[in-house]
């Protein structure tokens, strides 16, 4: 009988690429991981790993085992879910990965409500970029991810993950509400000469914002780059920049910025994803239900 724990190590190696990566993910030492994989190789009687420079490479036989291991782990997770479903209360731990604006706008109220309604449930939250978090949820680093999708930019779809829309928020041009040249900006086209702040290249929001500006007939002068949306808001409110912002960032705070509607009224979609095998866990259901209530109760953004 093959050892499931050792099979999982082999799958983790296929996902993460290095023994050090597997060891870090599972809180083991690299030597322990190496020894267990050597034992697995002895159990199956075929070569599973080959050295390739300073890395190791999976053989074709190892890839076969990895494919079956994914199915075994999914089945075990489904068994755990059905067992948990037999309980009357949500218990255990739910690890949530969330992007910044959702962490600010949704999670504080959601965590308070979960603590009041499900006191035996422990919720752990980590801020992660959506595309990275989706992969890490598929790899079982997290149980639930709150992710985003911009118009025309489909977020990655990974096997074993479901998708449930949580809310949508309008994307609008945010400009300083101060006297001076920027006060004359009343449309996206009128912001062609302004200084812009955007997220770093590679972010879906950055790509969408650049495309929106180009479709309006200009290349944005991106003078400031930061993934911190609170820093972006301060740059706008202080009169130093303009930006395309989702409405969720303004939740529970006043602002001196002016928010200008865009042609076509584009919206961002916020959704949750979990592994299908764990979707019926009471803890997962509780988190999704509370998040949906909080999202539905969001106040209208400032005008």
C-alpha cells in the first residue's frame, strides 16, 4: 500500500518545483522531504526523481503517481467535508486569502459577525494578490480565496476550484476635489495630461486602466506606482494624481476626491473560490454566507 503522505510530498514537488519549496510549505526540513521521497521510490520500485542541475525533475512514472494523488487527496478532502457536514456547528480552521480592497471593505465586519455567530470557527486571513491566491488555494495553502475580475480580463480558472460571485463595484475616475487645473477634469479624456497613479505592471487592474486610457485616445503619464490602494487614495486626495478606482475602496470612509463615471459604466466582479471537495464544509459555507451578507449591505460610495 502506497503511503499517502509520501505521495502528497511528490505532488507538492510537482507544484512547487524544489525540495526547499516543499519543505517550507509543509514545515519540514529538506532532508526529511528527500528521505521520504527516497522511501516512496523504494516502495514503487521505479525511479521517480532525476537530478537536473541543482534541481530535481520528475520522471514519467512520477507524473503518473502525481495525477492519481490529486484524485486521492480530493477524495479524502471530500470525506472530511462530509464528516464535518454531519456536525451541527461550523468548527475548525478556515484559511482565507484576500486582496487589499476586499480586506479593508469586507473582512472586518465579516470577521466580527463570524466570531459572534460561529464562535468555534477559527478564521485566518492573509492578504494576497488574486491570481497568486487562486493558485495557492488550488494547491491547498488556503481554503477560500476572495478574488477579482476586471472587464475583459478573465481571472485564471484552475481545476478543482469553483467560483461564486460575491459582488460587483463600479470602476470610476478619481480626481482631486481641489481648486486648480485638476478641478477642470470632468471626463476620462480630460485627464490625458494629468499625473497618474497605478498598480505595478502585471496587475490586472493596471492592464485594464492602461487599456481604458488608450481607448480614450491617450497614453497615461504614470508617475506613481504602488499596490497599496490607501497610498493611491492619499495621492489623489492630496492633489498629486488621478486614478481609475473601484468603488469598494471608498467603503466606510469619506473622501475629498471627485468620482467621475466612465463610458459604458464598467464594473469589477468580486468572487470567492474554494476547492469543490470542501465546498460543503460548514466552516466554508458559514464564511461564504457571512461575506455575502456583508457585501450586500455595503453603503453607496461617495459621489
